[in-house]
C-alpha cells in the first residue's frame, strides 16, 4: 500500500519548491433556500451559510471564533443558551472556514419542526444584535478565556498542533504560530466582532438549507420569515 501511494505522488510532476493548489472558489450571488424532503425524519436538520469573497486574516479568524462562541458554542450563548432555556433545541454548531478566495460563516442546527419558527426568530435577532458594538464585555471575556484555554490544552498534543498548522497551510498557504493565535484571541474587540458579523450578515451569497419531513411549502415559509426578520 505504501509503495502504491508513493507511486501516485510520483506521477505528479511539480517543479522543485512548488505545490498543488485547489481551485479558486468565488461565492455566487445568491439568496435563497435549498430543501430535501425526507418523510421518515423526525427532526428538521438545517444550515444557514453566509459567504464573503475574501480570505480572513488570522486576527479575523480569532474574532469569528469568539463570535461563534458568543452565539452558539456555550450554554449561556445568545442563540443556543436561550433556545435551550425555551426548549427549542438542544444542540447546534457555529463555525468559520477561510480559503484563498472566500470565507464562510455557517450554523448547523437539528430542531423539532414545531419549534423551527420560534428558533429562527431567536437566531435572526441574535445575529442582528451581534452586528452592533453593544456586546457585553463580560461575555466577550468569558468567550476569550474558554477559547484561549482550549487552544492551550490542545497545544499540548502533537495531533492537535498538526491540525492547527495544516488547516491554514493547505487552505491559505500560511502558517499561524500557536502563540500568535492565543494572542489574537486576547486582542479581539467588540468592534472587530461587529464589523465582521455585519460583513457576513450583509453578504450577497447566503444559503438557507434543510432536510426533513415538513413540506417544501412549509420550509419555504420558514425561510421567508427568517429572511424578513434578518433584513428588517
């Protein structure tokens, strides 16, 4: 097996010191929904993705990590924390991915169909709130403490360090020093968060998608309400 893998690599003829790059991905101008009907599913699995046509700097990546944590990556967050208290959903994921020609901010949420309207009203309100600079400084401090602590813990293993370095290397051809990453997190401000959140929320490339057992018409209505709340 090892020999066959080596042989495949040797088939690629690259000049010394060069490397292969993925294709340049430019977000299409779109604002709509995508839905697949699966009658046997009990939950509605949703995703809302916003894309901008540029790479994020390492400092901006840190700011977006804090932004996602404030919204949905802790039990007292603006979306997940409040949704759990109201019994609307019990898990979700917010994350950012950055490449040479585009960056994506996305939220994935499994939710009961009966709770979807209330949940997305909560989500749109939280996203709009984050675009202002009126963000609780104590919440930002708690997010920083958690993320810096997680980074330092992960930095104690070779596998986690490899993940840290290779992600930026393959996507952006850059290496972000581990110690710089923790400092970038410490330096994140409310202004940084609101500026980037506004850029994503106002992006011309956004897709609201789902898989579930509700009708296409009901999902379309869910999208229309969410879009109206986010735009007004």
